[in-house]
C-alpha cells in the first residue's frame, strides 16, 4: 500500500514539475525523474552524520562513544555495548540511573508525545516482535544514537526517517534525575 501512495505522490510531484518546467525537453525531464526516484528506493541504512546541535551533556558523551563495538549483554566502553547497556551507561555518567533492559526503561519513565521530543530523550522500537525491545538516545533533527546490533557492529547515529526505524517506532520517554 505504501508503494501505491508513493507513486501517487510522485505522480503529482512530476505533474507539477512538468507544468513548472514546461520549457525543459523530455530527456532532461526523464533524467530528473530517474534522479528523484533513485532516492526513494534505498533500503540500506547509511550512518547519519549528526548536525551541529546544542547538545546536552548526555548526548555529548553518547556521541563520544560513537564507533564503540556492539557486544550483547555489555554496558561498558571497554567491553562494548548492547542498546540498553549503552543508554544505561551514558545516563549513569550523568547521575541518572535507569533499569538495564529497554522494556523496563520504557515502563519506568514518563511517555512524551513524538512532537515534543527533545535532545537527550529516549526513543524506543520493536525490533524482534517484542514491544520496547530497542532503545536509542535522541540527538536532534530526527537523528538518534544507539548500539543497533551485531550486524552493524558498533554504536552509530541513525535517522528516524529511515523506513526500518519508522515501521518499528514505539515511543519516546524522558529520563530524569530523581531527587
């Protein structure tokens, strides 16, 4: 169904381009269409480059760990990280203590509306058929840093605009220091 929606949107887009650029010859228009469509067909995720931000100390520290190896069950820079171990480690350095598992983090923190997400919030996903089975730290501009899997092999920055993450998105939570 998403493919049909994309074709409809692209058709409307192309009609508008044709009306706007009616002086462009057909060959140029075909090249433009191929160029536009090629960006929509990408299915592999490329690591996002974080843009300049006013980062929180937690996000600055998280970004300093980019490239640290993925290691399931681990939560230290020396041994590597899995997703929840990474988040737990980053926030412990800020004096905020979180549960070890992503699922437990999600249910111990207040939910935040997606349109209210802020730098440093936690973003949750369903990656293995279980709700809240993956977690990352929101940077800004729909980017987040996380330890995705053995396949990627390291802590990296991804975009929420990637089809894979959009389909698996479960919610946002805000960590806070308990007094």
